[in-house]
């Protein structure tokens, strides 16, 4: 649970971060539709005027929540594009392990369940989520695959489709069962084994014949 703080006694950046943290809790606890700016202001212990000063609408506040949450997933993945590692299987295994570590975190699970439960009724939620997270992950992966395709080390007619399929392999049935509450999050050893196995199968399918 987010610790309450006196917004008036914190600096603007701290206030903004605290608002986002409190809003994330509210959205996860009550759902997007049932959460109003008044609800969030009440949780903050301040006025709606202060809240609207930072976020003029609930939609913009939700997008800020998505950006912050998704940034935690993206941060450890950004070094793959600039890596000079020539072993694609090793690169993808490392990428996959870091990706899995992040999507199995509690905050990522909250986001996933919120999008699944309310994305149909509120398309702007799904749009904000994909802008902040999945689209950027695909871009990082696409750039790496493109480097190997341009050098002739892999053969791929549709890099965007291929990047999406690798992410699907990484998440797999295990993540589906986790989000449904059937299985617990895997430990680090299982994450690394899963990522290495997916990378090995995936790369072998892209090698020139």
C-alpha cells in the first residue's frame, strides 16, 4: 500500500510520482470505470484542484500510470539494441529472461488484469497500455532482428510479425496460467530455462537454409 504523504510539503516531482502511485492502487483495487478523480483525490488526502493541476483528466492520469509501470519493464531491455553481441540466441535468451522477470511482478499483473477486464469497455485504456509498453518492446526486438537480417545471419520476410511471435513464445502458456491465478510466478532458474529454450527454438527457425 502506498504511504500517505503531505502533498503540500513535497516538491512537484515527488507530488506527481505520489499521485501516480496512489492512482495505480485505485485503478487496481476498484477498476478504471469505478475510479473517479474524486476517488483518487480522497485517497491522496488533498483537493481535486491539486490533482487536476498535474493531470487534467483521468485518461491522462491512467496513461501516466501505464508509462511508469511499462518503463520498469522497458528499462532493462533497451541495451539489446545497442549491443555488439553477435550471438542472437544469447541476446534473445537474455532479453527474454529480463522481460519475464518484469511481467511476473505484482505491478505488471495488476496492469494485465485491468486491461483484460476493462479494455473492451474503455478502448482508451488498451490504447494507452500499448503505446506505453508492448509497442516499445516490439520496437526494441524489431531493431535487433533487423540488424541480424541485414547482415544475412537470419532470414526473415516479416520482422514485425516475427518479433511479436517471439514475445508470444516467451510469455507462453505459463504466463497465461499465472495471470489466471492457477500457477505462482516462476523462480529465477525457471525463468532463465524458459527464455533459453524459447530463444534456441526461435533462432534455429530463422537460420539460412
